[in-house]
């Protein structure tokens, strides 16, 4: 059986699997790598003056980790540039924030090539290679150029945009053509896969078979839907750990009987934070009876701080939160507790469990794991209500949530009112349906589904004889 090589921009195997701060994704990938005696390859997190291509190889908790340093300028163009100022906004339906700069494309192509060259010597004939996310769309093309005939899979963690939007990307055909050098392209949702197939037939003059194999640009690849999940068992345990209980008690004590609405997000414009604040403001304006009876705790950890759009968003959120508190706060009630610091995973789990309502209202999201963590953390006897954006990938699975249009303040405000008065029996039955899904379609199911589909792929025909 061949080894599994996972490639991602950053490599973060958990140093100690028992620490509750490690993410579920890192744990799941590390477990798969141990099982397949695999290698995790990516950027070291370090920049150097002159690129050397020198690999650093170490073993972390049974996982072989191989990393490479990048030059600061090329990393900037590839990561802050093409990945996070071009692809991220466009794929999240924000062409207004999308920057098209030639140097970004060039840096992106160069880093993908560097990754391929650095990885090449590590690859053995039977290995299969699983590449993570939009930072590395060109990697298969670069590896094929270095005569790599192994099976190559790609998983996109973010949405795939509608055809009419994608064609606004200069050289969109080059991006999609490069993806077709993978054998398997995985998406979070049917909606994303459908948009990809629509591009193939509608913009690339290609064809699609009923089981989702696509042909275009003289190449073909399989497509699949693999909704990512969380380590539900681990999160359910974390939610009743000592640290979680302490966080739970602390927030309940400070709530003095008021209902808790909770949001937990990276501070990113895709997460709909500003729209959420405005919906909450509307609720307070329209329903004076609710004032002082609830509060919103929004944890928004800082992210990509050196990209302008994130600084602008932060400034706007500071303004809106200040305005809401200025208008409605009383001497002993702060309607919006807006926090930019990060919390431990187990503390978060305790906060989720204490919440009456989880507000997960992104404007676009590949999946959204916070929605699943919220469900996993609930007390089965007295679960909170999840309010979930219809534009989060998770809405395809968690249809028992109160599904809302995050662009509509009225819709979100009404869902909050409905959630606050939802009878226990309804809360329980909705939660039961959601937790069944969160447990069944967990991170191991995602990983195993993808790995099995990749291992089952036929090798690329043109290279099979090499
Ligand atoms: C991308 C896609 C897709 C947040 N604050 C803290 C903290 N977090 C953790 C959450 C959750 C994770 O960060 C966020 O995951 P999401 O899935 O919600 O969103 P993205 O970061 O945008 O992830 C997304 C995902 O990839 C996986 O494919 O679902 O659609 O955009 O786990 O708990 N964790 C800690 N402290 C915090 O303060 N420890």
C-alpha cells in the first residue's frame, strides 16, 4: 500500500494529541499520516533572502514533516497576494474586493513550482498525494511537468464560485486547466461541484459524465463531494472538560440571567460579522422588550491583518459595535461584548454549551466548522438553537438549524426571536437531527472518503506507462 503525502500551505501536526488547543483537521490529517506512514509537506513558516529549496525533515508525534522556506517577496505575492487578495475574495463572491495584479499570479505560479520541485525527491512510485486548498491549485500541473505519475488529489476548502463570477478572473482557464492535472477534485458541497461542472460545460467547451468525470483542455479528472466534519467525539468530550465547565460557569455568572447569543469567527468579511451586528441592532431597535434580557458575545479572532480589506473590516466593526453599545448599553448591561482575542478550544466548547443561540451567519463559507462545533458542544437535555446561513456549506447537512439569509436583517432578527422562544421539545428534536449528522459525517469520514476515492482513481492514462 502506498504512502499518503499531504501537501498544504502550512504544516501543523499536533505536538501532543491530548492538548485541546489543536484543531480537528490537523489531528485527523496527522492520524491518517500515521496510518499510511505518510509525509506532511508544506511551507515552514519561515522566509529567507534567497531561496535554496533545502528541505527540513523532522518527525512530530509519529508524523514525518517536510518543510521548505520561501523568499519573503514571493511568499507575499503568493499568499497575501494571489491566494488571499485574488482567489479568496472572488471565491467568496466579493469581486469588489478582488485584486488582479500580474505580480500576484507570477508569485503564485513560482511558489507552486517551488513546492513541486522541493517535494519531487520525496515521492516514491506508489505514493498518493493529497493537496489541500486554493493556495496550491497549480501543484499537480507542476508535478506532472516533473514526470510525477502518481495519483494526485485536490480538496477545496472554500466555495467554488458560479461560472459568471469565475470568468471575471483573468486567465481563469489556466487555473481550471491546471486543476484538471489532478485525478480527483473534491468540493465541500454539491453546490460547489455543480458550479465547477457548469464552468466545464459552459465556459471550457468540456464535457461531464453522469458520475462527475470532467473532460476539458485535453485532460480529464474525477470530481466528488466530501463535506468536511469535526472530530465530534473529541469536541463532545472537550465541552464537558474542567476547562470548559469553568468557562461555562464564568459566562453564566456574568450573564446574570440574561440570554446568551454567541458568534465565533475569524475576523473575515466572508463571515458576515457586520451584517450580524446590524441585524442585532435592528432587533434591539424593534423590540425594546428584549433589551437587557439578552446579550451578544462575539469572539472574532484577528486574521490576515496585513491585508487591507481586513483592516477596513476591523475598523468598521469597531464603529458598529461602539455605536450599538453607545446607543443601548445601561450602567449594568452591555448588549454586545465584542472580543478580538483567541480562546483555547476547550474554553470555546464551554462557551458554545452555555449559549442559548449560536449565530453562524457567513455571507459565503465553504463549510463552517463552528456550526458543527456548536452542535457537538450542546447539552442534549437542554440544547441551544443554531441559526445558520443558507450560504454556509454546512447548511446542506444541518438543515434542522434555523436557516437564514444573512443579508436580511429582518430574517436574522426574526430567527433570533424565534430561537429565544423555541420550546424545549423542538430544540431537542432539531438538535438530535443535527448531532446525528455531525457524528456520522465527521472529520474521519471526510478524510477516509477522500483517501478511498483517490486510491480508487485510475492512474492518469498519459502517464500510466511511464
Ligand atoms: C476554512 C473555510 C471550512 C475560531 N476562533 C477561535 C478558534 N476558532 C476555530 C473554530 C473553528 C475554526 O477556527 C474556524 O473554522 P471555520 O470552518 O469556521 O472557518 P475557516 O477558518 O474560514 O476555514 C471553511 C474550513 O476551512 C475547513 O474546511 O469549513 O468554510 O473557510 O474550528 O473553532 N479556535 C480557537 N480559539 C479561537 O478563539 N482555539
